């Protein structure tokens, strides 16, 4: 155990803390965490946490979800400026206007959104649960927010529903173009393409597998193929290279990087635990309203 790991282990015991990290965090952060997962797994883990303090190494909406699902706990976000540009693209007022325009529709809100937006939505979803959640709803019309790429992918899987898509996107996934995927395939013709549904539809057309981050990790592990082009944040290609040394992983492009997910450093985690900062504070009404749509997601 190195000095950092020793320090973190002492602080965790002293503060009764659980450290959760998203798969897109740097690998050194993943190594010092108690649990690493995608947003759905992190939400479930936070909900079940027995420890008094939850340290969320990820971006703000993930820490907010932890607070909403387990409100008596102290939730800390070690990098307080780690936001999500997609979550920031939509305001509660946008949702309210859409609801007025389409009163029969259910609002399905991707978890990559602020607590205030979840609070005015009917149900949340993750990329792994979106199809199942949309199918479970009696409504014919679905207002899907905020990711138009994930929304249009789910619309293609559930053609009997009518989708109203909000014009948001993940800048990291949306930046990758059809040209990028064609170039990657040309360079690695034997590789399978595994892509996240936050990518543009013209990129997903080339995918052999489309799924959440956890789904991509599983697909790579279970496949008999030896080479893969990874169509999601670049750390996943690094993680797979580390975990499956007999297979080869190429990022779809070298620019496939979310700067916000790279803001948390080990020193931030130590500082955060030592000083019990930066705490997520939400008002009770917002927690209750957002909890209803998040709990519906977790229970389906
Ligand atoms: S990868 Fe995209 S959706 Fe995820 S935190 Fe970064 S900007 Fe937000």
C-alpha cells in the first residue's frame, strides 16, 4: 500500500466513508475507490450505502443522485467544479414547456441531468435501462431529455412510440464523427466496434454492439474477437487494456475524452475527506420530487 492509499484508508475509517468512482475517472482514482461503476450502478450503490459519508468521484449530477437516493448521508464531491455540459443544457422550465405542449406524454429523463430537472420529470433512466423503461410506460408519446442521441437510438428500438427529443447531447460523444469511425475501421479492419448510445446515429450505424459503459466492458470480455474499437470515453479502452491483456483495444479517436471526468485527483479525495468538503446540499422538496423519478427507475 502506498502513502496515498494508506492515508485514504485511515480517513475512510475515521469518517466512516465509502468512495464511489465512475468508470471514466482516471485509473488511479478507480484503484483507491471501494466501488467503480456506471451511473446506474453508482446510484444503486449509493442508495444501499450504510456508511455515513459517500465520496463521489465523478461529476455533479452523480453526487446529486447519491444524495437524492440516500438523503441522510453526507455526500461529498471532491472536485466541486466537475459538472456535466449535457446536464447543463436543459432547465426545469424547458421540461415544463414541453409538458404543456404534449400533455399526454411521459417525460423520461436520462440520469445525466440536474436534480431540479429530474424533479419535474416522470421517470429517470440510464443508457442500460432506457429501452426497458420506455417500454414499461403506458404512454404512446415520450418526451426524452436531455440526450437527443440516446433518445433517437431508443426510438429506433421502440418504433411503436412517438418520441419528442430534446436537443441536448454529450459533447464528448457527440464530437465523434462518421469520418472518425470509418478511419478507425480502416486502420483496424478486424476489430469489432463497441459504442455507447450517446454517440451520433451515423456513428452507431457502424457498431457491432451498442450499450452502456458496463455493457461495453461485458461485451468485450465475453466476445471471442481479439481486437476492438471502443466508442466511448477513452479511459474505457485503457481499462480494458489493463483488464484483458490478451485482447487489443483502440479508442475510436484519441480525442474521446471528458475533461470534467478527469478533474478529480487523489489529493482532492484526501482534501475532501479531511475537511468534509464539498458537500452536496439540496432542498427537501427537490429531493422528494427527484427521488420519485429516480426511485421509479431503480424499481423497474
Ligand atoms: S462524458 Fe458526457 S455525459 Fe458524461 S459527464 Fe462527460 S459530458 Fe457529461
